[in-house]
C-alpha cells in the first residue's frame, strides 16, 4: 500500500472560510443537526455549534 497518497491532512487550527459558513447556515436552515453538518463538512460538531451560537442574537429586553 502506498502511504504517500493516503496521508490524512490535518484541519487543526484552521479557520472556517466564507463558503463553509454559508454551508453551515444553509444546512442549519434545512434542519440538519450540528453533528450532521460537522460530518458533511469534515469539522467537529463543537465548531459548528460555536459558529451557530456566534451567528445568533438573543434579545434581552423588548422595547
């Protein structure tokens, strides 16, 4: 077996790009769970949860 072509690339400490953020938003709106989105994008589910949490705004007090 030739291991030179089968070395997995590490995604550690890599930022999400705009395309991935768009994919997260689209898949979340379609009802996918953070775990399922992580599997699709080859990212940790916690990364997806953090990105979803970062993109939402909670209203504290209504005027």
